[in-house]
C-alpha cells in the first residue's frame, strides 16, 4: 500500500490561500480545521475577559482582536 502524505504548507502559502478563513490554523506545516466549541470557547472567553480586565485596569490603549494571524 502506498501512502501519499499531504504537502506541507509554508506560512506564506497558508496566508495566501486561507488567510481570510479563521476556521483554519497552520500547525507544523499542516492545515488543521479548527472550529472551537464547548470547553475551547469557554477557555478563550475566560482568557479574553481576564486580558481585557487587566488592560482596562492598567488604562492601556490596547485591544484584543477576536481573530488574527500570528507568525512565531
């Protein structure tokens, strides 16, 4: 049996093809379909709330985007 491995994507290829689709993530060159549900949404909501409270408390002019691309 021959197994064909999916082509690894570069960051630039990912941004060009899937940059407008917040449902996808690029993990180690692999396209991953990520639809946060249940506990994932609870965790992101909690982290977002804590960061926004800290920003407001420190009176900083920052905001947290709900969807963004991060290139490490």
